[in-house]
C-alpha cells in the first residue's frame, strides 16, 4: 500500500469502500469480535504488504459514533497494543485515534475512530493468536494456504543481504593480490557502490573509476579486482585504507559496510620453487572458500552497519509498554557497561564459554518469558539486529535504542 502520513491523516482520506488496503469495522462490533477481527487483520496485512484497519466507521468509511476511549478500565490504545502483541512475530505498526469526523459521520464525546497502520513486513509469516496465518484477498482477510505460507517464509531469505571482503592471490597469476566483495547470506545485494579511500598507490591512475558500480553480488557472483602485487604488498597497497560498500536489497532498503583494510596477514603464502602452480592455486582456492565460510565470525558480522529509519519517541514508548522488563534489564546493563552493544540469549542450564577479551551481555529464557518473540519486536523496529554465527543466538543493540535506554527520563 502507499505510505500514509499519520500526522495529517483524517477521515476524508478514507476510501468509500473496503479494499485491499483498508478494512472497516463498525462501532457496533462487540469487543470480543473486534479483538478477533483486529488480530486476524494484523496477520493478514503484515503478510500481504501492509494496510490499515479502521474501527468505528460504517461500510462506507464514515464515522458511526466511534469507539469508546476506554475498554473497561483499560485505555483503548493499550487494549489495541495488547491485542497486536499476541501476533507472532509482532509486525511494525502505528496507531492513531481520530476524534474529528471532518464531515464524514459522527464521533461521540469520549470516543474516537481507531486507525491501525500495519507496515509491510520482511519477517513473516505472521501468525494470529488462533494459530492461523492470514492474508488479504481483495477486501477480505482470509486464512492463507500452505503454499502461500511457504512462499512468505521463502521471502524472508531475500530481505537481508550481508556483504564482507577478503584478499586473495589472483588465480593463474598469483603475483597479483585481489580484493574481493562477497555475500555472507543467500539474499542478493543490488546497486552496489564500492569505494576505497585513499586509493592504493598502484591504483592511482584509476582513481576516477571509483566508486565502482555493480548491479549485483550474491553467493554465486562475488566480485574481485586487482589492488596490489605480492612483492612489497604492504608498501604498494598502503596503510590507513578504508573500504566502504553501499548496497540495497530487493526491497530498496539501504545498507552500508565500512571497515579499515590491510593486506598484510590476509594472504596465504605464494608458490615458490618447483611446486606445481596450478595445483597450488586449486589448493589455495579451496582454502579461501573454506575461510570465506568461516569468516562469518563476530568480527566480520558486526562490521556491516544497517541504516534504518529513525524511530519516533512514540514508537519507542510503545515498545517499552510491550516489553518493560526486558528493556529495564538492558538499561541496567548499559549503565554498567556503557560501551557494550552485543548480547546473547541462553538458558541458565547451558554451559557457555565466553571470550574473556570480548564482553557480551546475556539474557536468559528463564528470566524473560517469550524472550525470542520480544526480541523479534525489537528487530521489526530496527532497534536490534541478529548476528548469529554459531549455535548461540547473538544480537547487537542499535545506538538509537542504547541512547533511549540510557536516558534518565526513560524506564524509571
């Protein structure tokens, strides 16, 4: 659906009939039925590119008195947040309560029209509390067939490309050293721009060619180019060199991979004497292939930085209401370790051998019920992202969330 501006949205912008982007529910709908319809619609819209659930209007999109701002003793907004939190995983969404009918129907005092905007999700499929997956079929929310659920699962694998780099001896001409950009995941990276700053000594004549532009890099299509020679590699490549790779996924989300690079210590030995060059190259290529798979380590995974849109204070407050205990623990940890951003999730029954030179935070399943689902909420908002590279689930806290948690005005 087309993105709407919640700040300026009013009832005049509603269509006059339900469609694939809007679902209407009357003010006369019982709270029990409204709860069921809302949870199914959240699943359906999240699995179908996003959409809007509007309650308190008739079938033509006109206000028919609106919903009470209180559901029992609970605020309407909190009631809605609680319902949406039962969808697994919870998609990204926004709420707006509209109390001005703007000439389209009537809204009673202490009532409002409820607008829930469910954003397109790349972490589906999303399951409703009744243990069913839903999609939008025209103007209706319907259960998804098994093959559609499988397709949504497959879609997830194409949403987050991750690129890294390595040096290698050039095949068939190992006197030259190549810098390669390759994919860590199955998701393709597109519209790639590669920048090296400053340009190595041997590439000065080609400086105007940077940034190098490529249409695609994936597991089957890495990109290698010559940067220096094996002889006097350190002197000819230079020091203080930085690599920046800008790229996009298939949904036009932008990513940046930035890292300092140095050629010394990054290469296997060159062939000398009477060794068979072709045999050595094949051996080196096998080694390099193995290393490229093993390089999904903490160092290589943490370096990529995903540029995500800055979330509003209302979004952070909404997330805080959903998972206050987990965020409170994170806040305490960040006050004790202000420079730590990495954490793992474990059972207290496991034996975990951590690196004493690399402190990471730890959260236990026994201390936080539904811990994995709570982290999925933070992932959906881009407040944490997963960097798992072994059997232990590992995450990084975004600077935005860290700033929010360490603010003295939050979670007190």
